C-alpha cells in the first residue's frame, strides 16, 4: 500500500502534545519527514521519541516573529523545502468581557492571530510549489460563547486568513485550508492554566453540547489533517473542514 505523504517534508507547530502530536505521528506513519515545534524542550524531546521515523523537534515560540526564520532554515538544512505546513500552535483563555485585560487580549491575539499570520508569511520562501498549508481554527469561530469573546474572535480571524492566503498563494499552486475541531480529548485546558476541575467542567459542557454527546479523539481529528495534507484534497483550497461531532450546527 502506498503512503500518502511519502518523502514529503512536514512542519507542525505545537506538535509536542495533543492534536499536534497525533498529527505528527500519523504523518510520520504515512512517510513524511516531520519537524515539530513547541515552547518546552523536554516535551519536544519526549514527543520526538514517540513520533520516531527520524523526526526533529525545534523550540520555537509563535508569539516571537524572530523565531520563524531560524526554524525554517533548520528544516531546509535537514530535510529541504516544505510540502506540508500545519499551523497548529494556539492558546485558549476564557475571560468575561468586564474582566478581560489588555494583557490577556494581547496574549491571545499574539499567538492565535498575529502568530498564525507570521507563521505563514515567514514560511513562504521555504515552501515548495504545490504545498499544503493547514491552519487549526475551531468550531467556536462561528459561535457566541459567554466569557470567550477574544478567543472565539481570534479563531474567526484565522478563518479569514485562510481565505486570503488561499487567493494570494494560488499562483504557486499552494493550497490553504482550515481544520476546525470541536472538543477533543487532549490536555489543552490544563496546559492553558485551567484547574483539573475547570477542565473537566469544560469537557463535560462540550460533550453535552454536541450531537454525538462525546468528545472526539486525537486519532479521529488527525485523519482530517491527513486528508488536507495529501492529494486526496487536491481540488480544495480556502475551505474549512469541520470535525466537531455536530457542535457548530446545533
């Protein structure tokens, strides 16, 4: 059986845990040469061991624009130009309108909006013609959820970046799509400062709010990224692949 990403060079930001790690494992199993990024060296080292297949980990902070060129130069030196870029690093912070400080606003937008823009901009010279860019948005981009205005609007902004990038990069046959997960079984809430009790509460809320009445799994969501990364989606750009158990349309 042929591998869908054989000898393709893939970069996955935020690939050291959760959805990003699941995607990295699947891509490696499908023949890709994988580089992951994250802010924590020890979790990157552990993730690289899990991924195997000669994968590489690079410490990089998406909120720091200066960190992107060294990352892409490292990938080019190790594997060559990039065929698949998964812009997955992101942050969840939930604060009510009246309690949202400028610091929190900047923290969210610097990663989820500004970080996404410059992840793609700085990657441009390092992308092969015909590359696939996948930006992790969220099913909440089209929802109004109390206490989440900055976070949900940052995800909506990502969705618009996908549309704009898709038109700008079409001349190089580079496809740009969003993947919008719903609630997936990952440690994302704990990683973003939620207490265990609060994280369980968020998971219970989302599980109860979807048609399928459960959280999705990392394996389920990773298959969507593989579809967008591979030739299976060759006539798809500017689109949003929603995998959320029925949350958005309820």
